[in-house]
């Protein structure tokens, strides 16, 4: 938003703008970060490994979550405009487009996996047997996605509050209830379905496939760079931001680890569904305590949180891509058109067509959990490109623009970036190794699906846009995107 101030109007914006940077405490920022990262959706994936899930969550938190949080804070405090601006300044504009494209493109596989979880959760209200039914899952995904597109295209501003309510209604309350029920269940002398001894602290080593378990958790921790834009709102960023991030990391780990353990206490690993595992655990606990009437209530809470998250994500990344494309001419005019509510409807509809085709994978492949796992891996692979570019850009900016004003300077930035780069690159490579979640399918089929998704969606399509773009594709003056447009 831009305006031209008359001399008489100059004092007014100065006065109004002053309080904003000092209104955010480090605890508030920690809670905001927790809300944007933590979720119960990934819990069944790690519950399969019982006590070893603690290790599987801690490793990526140290080598990926922490470097991402601190490095993105320095970038956000020095350059507004999100990941596009960071990578463009540090590397090049085409690579900046690649970064913001991947941030958008990963949602194409994210929505089918998220809505696959929603479909399985809804099944526990209607008929639990539907949770493993592929055609049912595909239909629910398509109906919910297109409903979300319709809602988003109307420019509904009430969606902004859904994320914060989703944390409370669909994550904190169900997660706490799950853990409390689990502890009471064990306290009454019932045996855990998964062994809880020191010998089970580490996952069984079965070669490279064991490492694949960690890869999915990289996606669980993604999104930290979105909240880095708020670092300048802290009174003392140098001290308060690291404190905030360590608190957020602790809260995120608790929300991820404790529900995963609770699920492993009541649902045997060989019976656990990756999409319906949370509801399987609730169903088991509710049946044991004879409060089965709570099952549909828990399902509604989880569904509302997931749908709220989908709606808040639906317009965000696509809006950032749209604004940058209008300034630099990265997308053809058809994809830049807005509807009467100012929403990038053509992008959402085009994305929906692709999402619909992908959703059919649930109907065509026999194992719903396998499809869910594949989509989760492809989502992670595409998003990791963003982090590879971000870490590389941060190192180069520290060298090429050392005196550029930064509200926060990450300690040992070079080390953080190297650790983050190596961890992201290792995760990218290991993602091509099928884990036990893939079932007994062909290894080469798995590599072809994951590799094809990564190359086509994450590399070939953005290359084609850059290769064939025309000067006439620029539809607005080049200006710096606002800080929140990548979120």
C-alpha cells in the first residue's frame, strides 16, 4: 500500500507508527511460532517407532529447526519481502523466483496429504472402515479443496482468526487430552503397545531406510522463516529472539513428542494408520474409559483445525507468487488475473486442477498410508529447495553486504548455514530411499514418483516460466513486497 503525504499529514503517520515495534514480547512470539509449526497430523508417522520418536524429533530440531529460526531472523531483520527478497539480494532474481515458486508449489502436494488426514478423521464420525478407503479419501479431498477455493475466492477476511483458534481447538486441547488419557491408561497398570525401555530410545538400524524417518520431520518444522519477519517488533532482538526460539522449540517438541508417545501406548505399530492414527488412539482410549461419545467431538476438533490451516495457507503463498510475478513478469497474464474481490482466482483454480489429479492417487493406489507418505515426502523435497537457497543467500549476504543494517545478527552464522545446508541436502537425498511406510512397492517406482514430483514441480515448471517469459507479462511497477506476503 502506498500513499503520498501532504505536508500537513506528515506528523500523523509518524505518531501512529511508533507503538507497533514494541508491542510484541518474546513469549508472544514464541507462542505465535508454536501455532504456525506445531500440529498433531504427523504424530501417527512417528508413533510407529514408539520411544524412538523422541530421537527422531530431536535430531532435525537441532540441525534444521534451530538454524532455520536464527538465520531467517537475521535475513528478516535486514531485508523485508520474505524469501524472494533474501534470495534475490544474496544470489539472483531467477533463484529468488525459484525459492518463492517452491514455497508455493509444495502446497500442491501438501493439500492432498493434509486433506487425506481430514478424510480419515471424518471417517471416524461416519464409518471408521472408510479411513482406509482410497476412493472415499479422494472424493473428500476434492470436495474440501474446491470448497476452500470457493471460500478463499470470496475474499473472506474472517479466515485470519482460524489459525490461532485452530492451535487451541484442534491441537492443544486434543493433544493434552490424548496425553492425559494415555498417562492414566498406563497408570492403571495397562501395558504399553510399544515397549518403553532404554533399549528402545533409538530406532532399529535397517540401513538408509532408517534415516528416511527423520526426513518427514523436516516438513513438520518448516515455516519458521514465516515468523522471522516479527523479529524487529521485539524490544531487544539480540537477546529476546534466541530466547523466544528456544521456548518455541521446546513447546513444539512437547506437542510433537508427547501425543506421538500416547498413540504408541494404545495402538500397536502394525495396526497404525498414518492418516487415521490420531483418531485410532482416541477411539482406543475412549472405548477403554467408556466415553465413546467423545469420539465424534474429537474428530470435529481435529478437522476444524486442519481446515482452518488449509484456508489460511490457500491464499498466502499464491498471493506472494502473484505480487512478485506482476512486478517481474514471471507468470503469464492469465495466472495474474484477479477476480472482483481482488483474489488470484486463476492461480487457485489451476492449482486445484493439479491437486485433483494428484488426489486420484488415493483412489488408484491400494494403500492409503503409502500414498500419504509419498505426498509428504514430495512436499518436503520441494520445500527443501527453499531452505538450500535461503542458507546459501544468508552466507553470501554476510560477505557481500556486511555493513547492511540488521536488527538481529545470528551468532556463528557461517556454522549455522553450513549445518542447515548439509542437513537439508542430506534430507533431500535420503528422501529418495523408501521407508517401511511405502509398503512392499517397487523401489524404482518410489524413486520415479518422488523424483518426478521434485523435478517437474520444483525445477522444470519454474524453469519454463523463466525461459519463456515476455516483457509484456509485467503488469505492475517493481516494488518491494511487504513483509507478510510470503506467509
